[in-house]
């Protein structure tokens, strides 16, 4: 289900090739391989997520190619003459060239992408932020391998030696299994899972190969000849017991670690925290969702919790742990890193009803005392770094027009990060603002991002002093609906702003080369209720390039009737475009989140100079 099923079949393919290279081919190999892989291909095409397109995957074609090699070997065995063998060889080469040409020309050949590519070639991982952001997708270290496998790693190395020494068919399979599993587990820490059975069998071979002679000595069933030993006395039982003791010392810790791991709660029971204790926050949250939210609810949450939410509450999420939909994950990352006014429009596209965030507030979780951090970095309080990287360069439609979202990391002369900045480009205008503040030596998103806003709003007992912010306001479009026992998990309901309407008029719209015009307009709700602007004025703009870039004319406030005016004296008329097209004028209002009013943009009105 995670894609690693391909690995098992490719190991069998390499095993078959190895037997061919070692001149151990037999008709039994072709028959066994063909039946096994035939069932695999049939099963794979019946899985909806794979379908028939699975047959053109590069890994599948490689497996089929091995079957072709076995068929060619069988033909060679059946042909006795040199001429016949040359004919088989020529036809085989021609067939391979024809198949490759057909696949390439037809665009049917698909190379590994995403996490499959980064597993094979770990050096491209940093170019794919989504893959690099997943802790399980990072390369292994010797420390992590030893933590997972213990001394079995050392025993497995000797197991390779014994397997090479015997080199039976089973040993060849085990060598290929162990070597490839070692490589992939080193490339992707999650794949320690496929390394574990190979390590176990190789270590077991070492235990048997070292332990059996020692047991024979203890039982007095083997006496070494003097020709094989430089000493005359028989190897003592004490020496054999020492060998067994060493084996036990190497093996027992792995068993102890396995037993201790069995007592560790599953991730959801520990609320995704690195503790060996039951932390009820996520279980409480999912239970609350299941009992209190309608089945049509859509939860906006980081993909880490997608399966938990969809399986345990039956609700819809934008992305799950399969991380197969990069577009959706980019949308989530962008939504968390945008301000409220733009983020709600992105969420509205997906019908989002609730937002869930997981923040590891330090409630004794990662130290106490004056120097203890406010956030421990196990939730979105550390994942926001990856949200910035994944959301960088995202484009989506806003009421103000198509927007491009970029992020920049600012460093000081010593290479330390001082802040992150968000750049929003709409209609040729760039709005750039800092979106992080330094809290206790750690960069945290500010409240001009949805995530920073909700993190600060949900801080248990109120945000402590000494935590700087940029905007410092409370959520307008988000209302806290649930907070878990330790406030690690917060659920907010989304209140979408009231839709507004903005019109603009030119009086007159056709003027002489030296004439002037007054700009008037009205701001209302879509139901016609006038809106009086208070702290957020209307911005009036013009463009000379058909809307690619907009230039400021003036800012204006509306009256109680929703009307506004920009007198001609406030706008020195520019020269019209050289191509004879009119000057376009529009008005836009950034909205008023405090009063739940949405962004409004008027239609462009042409101004013609005669």
C-alpha cells in the first residue's frame, strides 16, 4: 500500500538475473519466476490506484524484461546448433530494440519519481521539499540503524560472509535481499522495515555457524585433528561456553529492545509525541470530531493527520499520509502561511469547515524553568519550516486577481536565520512582509499567518510575555471549537466573511486631452447593505497595460451610504497608452476581517482621451 511492494518483485528479478550470470539457469527457474510475477501483474492491475498504467511503470517493465531474459535462456537451451543460437541472439536484440523504441516513442515509459526516485538517488531529495519534509524519508545514520537493529547489524555482516561461503540458491537470494535492503534503508530511514527481516536471517546464520561448533565441543561430539590446529590439546568446553556467552551478549539486547518497544504506545496514542506514555490529546480530538461534527465537514489539517481524521472520524480532509497529491499539500501549506483574508478564500474553494492544528506547547514536555522553550517543536511549531518550502512559488486565484506566493529566508552575516518573509505578487504589485518573530532564540510564525495566529490564540493560559508578534490581533474568521486536555490539538470552525460588492464610475468617462474626471463609487454587501469604511480605506487604481500592473490614484473612505469620491484634483491624468487603448480604472477594498467583511474589487472602467 505504500509502494514498497515493488521492491519484493525487483529482488526476485535480481535473483533470477544472478542465477543466469552464475550459470545456474534451469527451466524450473523460468517457470517459477513466470508464475509468481504473472500473479503479481494480475493483482497489481486489479488495484484501482494502480490500474493498467501500472504495466508501463519502469519497475514493472524491468521485471518483465527479466522474464524475457529467462525466455531467451530457455531458447538457447533448446537450440543445439551454433546457427540457431545466433538466430535466437539476433532476434532477441531486434526484439529488445523494437520494444524500447515503441515505449519511448509512445511515451509509455515512466521513470521513478518522488520518493521512489529519492530512494534510488538520495542526492535529489533536497530538490523535492515535500519528500524532504517527511522525517521518515530522511537518510539513515549509523546511530539510527544501531538504535533500531542493535548488535544484529554486526552479526549480519558475518552472515554475509557465511552466505558467500556457501553460495546456495537461498544464500544468493539472501545476499541480494540483504545488500539492497541495506542500501535502501540507508537512503530512507523508513525502509529499516524491509531491512529488518534480512538482518534477522543473516544474523541467525551467524549465530548458527558460530554456535553449532561450540555446542558440538560442549557435547564432546567433535574433536579437532592436529593437522587443523597448531596446538595439541582439544578446545576446552570453557572456550566454547565463552563463544556462546558472546553470542548471547550480542543477541539479548535486541530482544530486550523489542520487548521495551512493545510497551511503547502507537503514535496516535502518544499524540505523535516522543514519549512512552499515553497522551490523550489526539484520541480526544478524534472522538470529539466523530461525535460533534456533521459527516459533510471538511477538516483543513497538515497531511500528517489525514489518515487519523478520515479513518477515526469519517470526515473529509484535503490530504492524507499517502502524500500522493502534491497540489493539495501545497494548498494546505499555502493556507497556513497566508494571512486570514486570503487564506479563507483558498479554504472556501475546498469547502473547508474546520481547521485542526497540532502544537507542542511546553507543558513540562521539553524542560521546565526560566530557560525552557515555549514550544517543543514536535508539531506545527516545527513543521511550518517545511510549509514555507512547499508553498514557495504557489499560484492561486484571489478576488484581487491571480497571485504568486514566494518566501525568502533572511540570514545574518554569520549564516543564522533572522526572519522569513512572505512575498505576494498580484497584478504586478508586490507586497512583502516578515512573517516570523524570534521567540526565545527560535523563529516562530507571526499572527499575520493563519498558523501563527492560531498557535498564539491557542496558547494554554494565554500567551506569555516576551513573545514578540507583528500584528498581534485575534482570529476573525476562526473560532475555537475544541481544545484537547493539554491544548496540543486545537480545532477551529471557519466563519467565511460576508461577500461584498464594489462599483466605480467616471464622470465623465470620455474627456479631452486636457480634461479631468471625478471618480465615484459605492461599497455594499451583495444584498445591497451599505458599508461604511472605518480603519480600512478603499484603494483606487489605474492601469496602462490592460491590467498587468496597477498604479495608485488615491485612497478614500465611504460614508454611511457606502459612497466614496475621489475628486479630479487628486489625480493628475497620465498620457494614454500608445496603442490607443483606454486607461482602465478600478477600486479595491482589502476587506475588514474584524467586521467579517470580504475583499471587494470593482470591474475596470475605461477612461478615453479624445
